[in-house]
C-alpha cells in the first residue's frame, strides 16, 4: 500500500555521484527526492547549497523536496527557486519570522514547508497552517544521517488534529526504518524521509537493493 510517500534523503548517497544516485532511487520507486541543506551554523554539519541543488534538478523526475537546515533563510529563497526546488522547507527555529518566510517561499512559486526540531512543540506552527503545504516533524536532532529515532508520535497526532481537512502533508525525518515507519504512519504521517534505511547495502551498480529497502519501509 503506497498512500505513504517515501522520500529518500541523498545525504546518505555517494556524494561523488549524485546524478546517478537520484536516477537509481527514482527507478527503484522513490516518490520524492529529499535534499538536506546544512550550513554548519544552524546545524553542526555542512552539505551543499544552491549551485549543487541546481545540478541535481535535471536528474529529478519526481518532486525535489529541499530541507533547509540553515539560518537565515530569507536571503536564499530566490536562489532555491531558481535552482528548481519544488518544496522548500524552513525550520520554525531558524528565525523569528517564519510567517514571512513561508509567504516568501510561496510567492517565489514553491510549496512551503515548515520543520520542527524534536524539542519544539506542535503549537509553534498552529498559526502557520494556512501558509504551509507540509509540516516536517524531525525525529532526530538534525545534522546527521543514521541517528536513532526519537518517538514523536504524540506530536504527529496533535498536528494531524490541528491540520484538520487542510491539504497539508506531515513528513517525518530521521531514523525512519521498517520498525519505526508503521508507528509514524499510524499517527498520521504521510511522507517518510529515509536516508540510511534506503541507501544501506546498495549502490548505483547494485540499485535493486534500494528498491528492496524502499519497499521494506
Ligand atoms: C537529518 C536529515 C535527514 C537525514 C535522515 O538532519 O534532515 O534527512 O538524512 O537520515 P536517516 O534516515 O539516516 O536518519
Ligand atoms: Zn531532512
């Protein structure tokens, strides 16, 4: 049953081979491609920025879901629109004006997402739900792939209730694997990011492992 979307995070891909890695996960059934942007400031790790994301674009035939773990966000929104992001997600902890940020993301022609760190309550996005297309619930403290899942099922249930009949995705990011995926899906999540759980054991030479991993989540 695939009403749940799987968004592999290319944070766990071969960094020397992003184009082929993206093609491989899409061929193996990925619904979206999740792109983790880190600035070494909002989170203690550094990945890539707009020029790299722009280079990914022609390889992504599905949806390019860009997760910004950066602060500030607003000066870079246009650059990610130009790079071809379909969804641009900013953290509610990244600055005092998330409302303005979400408006600016939509004004630039993208879907707008808002992400919450594990320590941040659901209520922080309650007044933003009409401005957002996706709420990303972090189930690890952001910065690295391969961390242990933190149970946020209460927060997910609460958000699903607050969202009501609005067309807002709940995306889960961090520690999603075949054990944790059913828990978050039952709580109301409909998009599951998975990095290590999708890429482990596979490669562009052996992509069928990616497919097995995606189907197992
Ligand atoms: C964490 C990133 C995640 C990460 C998930 O900071 O936002 O997208 O890649 O990796 P796994 O699935 O390995 O926990
Ligand atoms: Zn992410």
